[in-house]
C-alpha cells in the first residue's frame, strides 16, 4: 500500500513514521502541504496517488484554539474538508484522527461511538464539525478518536511533570478531569492495523484504563522514582482559556469490533519512560 501521512512532523505523525513498516509511507508537514490551501492539498494527493491518507495534522493547542477560533476552524475543519474532498476525487481511503473533546464530559460512563457529539470548547467544536463534514464527503472514511496523547517528539504531560518534579517538592494537578492517557507508539500500531483491515466508521482508540490528571501525574513521578508530592487541585482553581470536559473516557468496544485492544496506560507509560531514557542517553 502507499500511505500519505499528513501531519508527519507532529507527535503522532513521528510515531506513525517510525512504526509503519512494510508499506510505502510518504510523510508531509505543513511546509510541504498546508491543508488550509486546497490547491496544495489536491497537488500532494494527485501526485502521490495514495491508497490511504492519514490525516494527523491539526491545530492542537486547545487554549490557542479558544483564543484564535478562525485559525482553529481553518485548519481543523476546513483543512480536513479539503483533504477529504481531494481524497474523494482520486479516490483514496482516508483515516481522520479526532479527539475525545468532541464530547461534553457529562456522561458518567465511557463514551461509545454513537453518543452524540456536544463539544464545549473551540478545539472540540472544530474537530466535531470536521467529523460530520468528512463523513458526508467520504461515507466510508475512518474516524479514529483518541485522547491525552504522550510520546516522544512533542509537548506531552509526562515530560512537563518530570521537568517540574526535578525542581520542586510539590506540584498541584487537577483531579476533576478524567480521561485515557494514550501512548503515540501504541496508537500508531493500532492505526496501521486498522488500515490493513480496511477499517471504516468511528473507532475509539486509547490505551486501556482511565484516570484523572492527578492520578496520571502520581504514576509518572512514582515510575520515575521522584518523591515530589502531587497535590490535587480543581479546574476552578486552575482556570485556562478553554473549558475541558470533566469525563472524556472513550469505550474500547469499537476497537474490539476490529479485533484490536490496547495495553493499560500504566504499562505504556513505563515503555515511554524507558524510550525517553534511551533517547536522553543517546543525545548525551
Ligand atoms: N495531543 C493530544 O493529546 C491529542 C488528543 C486527542 C486527539 N489528538 C489528535 O491527534 C492528532 C495528532 O496530534 P498531535 O498531538 O500529534 O499533534 P501535534 O504534535 O500538535 O502536530 C500537529 C501536526 O499538524 C500539522 N499542521 C498544523 N497545522 C497545519 C496546516 N495548516 N497544514 C498542514 N499541517 C498542519 C503540524 O505540521 P508542522 O509541524 O509541519 O507545522 C504537525 O505535523 C491531531 O489530529 C489531534 O487533533 C491529539
């Protein structure tokens, strides 16, 4: 298969480039194709003639989206529509990477794929609208929703906690938002398998288990061997431009329907910390 990976310079894109072996993978960043520009998108797709297009590009700064909704809509919604339109014309199959933030977080149990979208921030709204519009253009497309990504080659929560833990005795972390931490390498493996199985429709794809940011931080310092105290705080005390859903855990049942499952997030965290130590040792 020939794969066109849009967003290859991002955290997930880098994991996909590293994990996707056995097929021809062409990776593009925004310098090669800005998805806001339909001509650039059309040219990249018609020149490469991929079997699958993986759209991992997005404006992912959740607070940035809140402060700059025009840019968020241009990249996350209209950019995704540009890619879907060019994919339909070729035709090529498309996998769109989406988010748990399409939900409002008011459900008391894990979100299923047919739960109604009801985003509460601009980032979630632009991704939810992209899902709806892409599905109309390409009814057979695959929409992979994921959450709380961590991994090498990007800004991620474990790195922030480890940096703070190295210099502080105490760190305040919110304990009233729950989700599923997900390792980019594990997500990349699942995306490869889903494409090879010809997956379509919405699929929730996260590591197994759920936690609050506070519990996630406690596990990070525990596994890294720090004695920094992680103190619980609330979203009210830690106000940011964009509101976050309180509970955005995604159910694994849609992934199981494709014969797949992902390991518990704690095991993936330990794999990431080992990978990180190897990278730091290689760099020094
Ligand atoms: N991070 C998370 O916790 C999280 C959670 C749920 C879902 N997701 C979804 O997962 C996907 C990957 O996220 P990530 O964290 O890996 O993203 P990331 O590290 O922020 O990378 C974003 C990617 O998008 C590209 N991009 C941004 N604007 C673009 C434009 N106008 N045209 C073309 N490319 C553009 C960037 O290219 P350049 O660097 O070359 O500019 C980069 O490759 C996204 O769809 C995101 O919505 C992420």
